[in-house]
C-alpha cells in the first residue's frame, strides 16, 4: 500500500470531508427544526455553515484552500454570517498559504483556537468487524462491547454523550443537541459495559474518507478501553464501506491526540481558527 503524504492534495481531501460532514449536520438540523435558520452555502470554494449563533459549527471550512481567496468572496461570506447576527469564524488549514493569514489579519480577524488534524490509512485496521456490534475490550468486571445506535435512541445517545462532558457543564447542552443530530447525519455507536452504555462515537464517510468524531465517555466508564473499541469498530465499518483513509481532529498535544497517534494516526497539520466579531 503506497504512503499518503501530508500535502495539499491530502489537505483538500480532509477539509472537504469535514466540511461535508458539517454540512450534513446542518441539513439535518434544518429538517428537524426548520425555525433554527440552519443553512450552509459555498462561496469561492469555501463552505460556510450556520447552525445558530454561538454554535461551534457556525464557521467556514476550506477558506483559500480550494480556490484563491479574494476580497469579493470574503465580503460575501462575512455578509452571510453578519446578516444572521453571528460572529465570523474561519477554520484555516496552513496549506492554504500565508497570504490567507495576512488577509485575515488585515481585515481585523484574530486567532482564537488551534486544532490538529490527524489521518491514517485504513487497510488492515484491527478490531472486530461489523457495523452493529462485536468489538470488545476487557474491563474491570467484563468486556466492553460496541453496537450501532438505533434511530429511536437519540435521547439516550445525547444523554451519554453529554455526560462525557460533565466537567464542562457550559457545553453540555450543545453536546446533547449535537449528538442527537449526529444520529441523523452520521453512523453512531455505543460502547457498553454490562449492557449499559458508557461511551459514544460517530462516523461520517465521504468519497473514501472516514471522519471519526463525537468521542465521549462518561466519567465512570473511562480507562476501560471503550474508545479503543469504538475506534476499531468505526475503522472496520469504514473499511467495509470502501473507505481507505480515516481522519480525526484533536486539540494540539492533548490526550486525544496522543491516543490517536498510538493507534497509527499521523499529524497532517494544525489549523488556526480566526474570528471577526459581529
């Protein structure tokens, strides 16, 4: 199997996948809650998402990466967000080039966040097969098993996902809502111990690339191998669906990044989120 290098071609593939995954989320939100105003559009090769004021999904993907960034397109993107009462945020890949950063700085944007994008080839992924069950890890009182979440389990899925963020109560309502919508727009899984759900994770697939997201484990279920089991099942599911590449996003230097690297993921690049106040 030939190597996949962290170059512009890979960056475009990864950013396109995450952008399409977020677009699917926005489309699901618009269907379920037509009054939310959720909408997305493409302008100059950049995908602009609105999922509500203050939502982490309300931002752009691929700015300056697929097409050269020009002021006319940036003007249109800024109007898209400002007309909805939102700040303007761009998740910018460094392979878009230093000119993109210079343009944002000139227009008054400030860097507010960093995120590391990681990737790995899927062929030969370890773990049990199947989208609906059968990944196991030994816990203190039994195995951790993985199964696919059912469409009628949105409330349970949202609750377990939110409990994994209990140390950050300010974001729990967002996580609950995101998780429920993920069940509509992606393939979602529970990790269970003694038949009780202790962790969640989601998988979105686009043109051969698998986006792994939504990882959350309740405090009492940590250090039992739940996320490793969920990772293996998602990789197997993606491989069986024809994907040859997986990606995930983590905070730079975080435990999540270290865990991903232990599982064979490599760092593709670190993005900067730029924000312009409304």
